[in-house]
C-alpha cells in the first residue's frame, strides 16, 4: 500500500512539474498528438495503391482539375462529376502541385482533417478540466492531461476514423469540418453568456467550418451541426439566448460567403445539369430514397458504431446513462462549461438519429459521431479518477468488454473457415491463412480480454481502457497493416500493372476498353479515357459495330476479367493476349481481322 501511495505521489509531482512549465506541457502534448496521428493516419499512408471504386474517382477528378486549370467543374473520364462539391478536389489538386500526382497527395487532405479533429478534441477536453479545477478550487493536472490524452487517442485509434482518414474521399474532410465546427461552437457557448453585436470568435470559426462543410459535401455541412446545436439549446431551455449570442443570420451569411461562390460559378457553367445531379440526386434522393442499392435495416448503424468504434463502443451506453439527462433541472443549473458531456451526447444522438432516418445508408455516414463517442467514453473514464459513483457501471461495461473482445478473438481465429473466395483475388484468403494474420489478431484480442478480466477481479478498473488502446495499436500494427498490403498486392496491384502496360502498348487512335466491373483506378493510373462496359455481350456487340464501320481503328485495346473474356468467346485469331495479371487480361482485339473475315464470308455467299 505504501508503494502504491509513493508511486501516486511521484506521478502527482511529475504532473505538477509539467504544470509549472508550460513549454514542457506543450512539447509533451505535441509529441503525443504527433505519435497517435502518425500511427492512425500517416504511417504507410501512400505506400498502398488507390482502392476501387470511389477513391480513384476523386483522385482522377482532382488530377483533371490541376492539368486543365478548370477549378470549377470536376471531370472524370471525360464526363462531369457532380457527386461532391469542390473543396476535396481543390485540396487534392493543391497537394498534387506540392507533392506530385501520387497516393500521398490523394490521401493527405483526409489525414490532416482527422489529425485536426484529434488535436482540437484534446484541446477542448483539457480546457474543460482546467475550468473544472478552477470551479473546484483544486489542481488536478493528472486528470486533466490523461483524460485529454485518452480523448485524442479514442478519436484517432478506432476502425472508422482510421479507414476514412486513410482514403482520399470527401467523408473525412466533411467529418473534420462538422466535428471542428461543433467543438468550436461548444467553446463559444462555454465562454459566452452576454449577447453582443457580433458572434464571438469561436462562433465565427464554427460558421466558417460549416461553410467549408457545405463546400465539401453540400447542405449537410450546415444542416447536421445546426440540428445538433438546436437540440442542445432546446434541451437546456436556452434556444433564444443562444440565438441572440450566435447571431445565426449573420453566421449563416458567413457560411454562405465561404461556400456559395463555387455553387454560383458551377451553376453558371453547367446549369440544370449540376442542379439536378447534385441537389436532386446526391442530396434529396439519398435522404428520401435508396440510391445505388445502399439500403439497410433500421439497426444498421448500431452495428456500424459497435464495430466502427470498437473496442471502446461497449462503454457508450453507460457513458450516456452516466449523464442522467432525465434530471434536467440539475443539469440546467450547472455552469456552461460543465455541459460538455451533455453536448457530446446531443452530438452523438443527433448524427445517429439523422442518418438512421435517411433511407440511403452507408457506414461512412455516421463518421462525424466518432469524436463525440470518444469524448463521452473519456469523460466516463475520468469519473474513476475523481471517485464518483461510476465504478459499478464501469465494472459492468468492462465485463461486457471482455465478452466482446473474446467474441472478436474467436471470430478471427475461425475466419479461414468462414470466408469463401474473392473472384478478383482468388489467392487472397489462402495467403492470409498461410501468414497466420487472423490468428495473430485473435491472440491479441484474447490476451486483452484475459488482461481486462484480471484487472476487474483485482478491482483495478482505470487501466481497462488503456488495455483496449494498446491492444488496438498492436492489432493495427500486426494485423491490419500486413493485411492491407496483402490485399493491395492481390486485388489492386494487377490493375495498376496492367494500366501502366496499357499506356506503353496503346497505339495511336486505339480505343481503350474495360469489360467487367468498373475499376476507376485504371483511368487514374493510365491517365487515359477508358470506355467501361459491364457485360461481355455488350463488348462483343461493340466490336461488331466497330468492324461494320467504313472507317475504324484497326484494333481495340481491352482490359477484361478472365471470366468475361471466356464469356465473350472470341476466336483465337481475333485477339492477342498481351499480359495476364491476377484475375485480369490485357488483350488487343483485331478489328481489322474481324472485318476482313466478315467481308470474305459475304464474298463466299455470292
């Protein structure tokens, strides 16, 4: 017992020493944030090729924007691309100009957006505990810095944030805008109680970030954070007070000033084609109808959050219940800064509810709630440091955590028996099994479950979350990274190699066709226009049409899946097999020879 007390005093002295030296505190904070952001978002970021199908669509549209100098209308493969507004394309194009056209440039905007949210989350939680220490007339730097550090770790080190923080699409940039806007809103709310002629600096930052959100993915960049702010204000009975403080008319004007110039210019250039495609299809229809077959049952996002915020998701229900939000009068009487946990709860439930109502469902849609989940769980954990009555609920959650990790371990140990084959990479699962990657993952989570169970039995609950974080880092390093490289080698590398060979092989005036599933990486890596055809018969009919023309190219360069090549049933002398990589063939179809044989048959008839 004396040793424990001595250790605690030593740690307390160490944190007090840091507290007295701001430069040291800032340095350690930066080192911590750089470390977790490097592990989560930067490590091997550009060492894996682009992933079909969405990522290369953004990458190529941004490349086209850079080389054509048209920064208003995005294009992909010779066609306009109005799926998303321009901010993600601008960021990637600027990265191209600085770093060259490569995978790092495609993904660095997402990685930086994720890192920014992680850093801002650390700052807000650290500031919150600083105000709490002032209110309680105490100094507790251990609680302050450890909870802030845990918050940033939970924001960064979860599957959902890591996946989208490493992919060059607009989802993480939107999350960065929305999450940062909400955190800035809370800082403005917590520091402002007297209305003035203009919003305070934090509110203004929030409006600017919402404008950037509109420029990233459309109206949702304003609607979603605005909805959360309204729910928060209504619950506290401070809606009109916040209205007077925030000056929303002026604020929305700021947001529109940031976002609307591009919308005006792109509409002037493209008219109703843009309005119908972007606002009609990609916004209204996605919310009210199933788009591209992305439907899912009502409980879909329960599963997404459970796995996307794993392994910490088990603690979310208890973290929300801890607020006792049904005791509204008690919460209302608190100081403003004390509402951080309530605000995080409104944030979490607002995003979850909004996209649960939406008809089109995708895992990335609930990405903006992950920072809120991290704040809730970190504040729940911090109560253990202050002796509040959360030990029982934390203990129960920890036992559920043990069961959850054990289930994951068993599933990973049995993955080779459960999965089938991947037509695009027939050897992938066999190689994963031979390398024992899933077995390593199962062992990691099994050890974590046993360690947590031992801590619970020894009445030591504080390290439980830490064990989860350490296990996740081990899983990321020893399982996810090797699996990612293996998947890239088996699935994407053959396409990149054949795309590069196509550039070398392509003859003047020769058309480049891909038959089978649409693989936009071929367009990006070949930097050529590709005519995509889904069905084998469609390709056969197209070849016949070309052969019937008076003037045509003597051949067609074709990239096709092996099964589609078999379905096409081309005569052996009608094509030349240039190369075979993985499940794909690069062939040259001789239109000239097909045309000549067709003419000979007609002559034989006469």
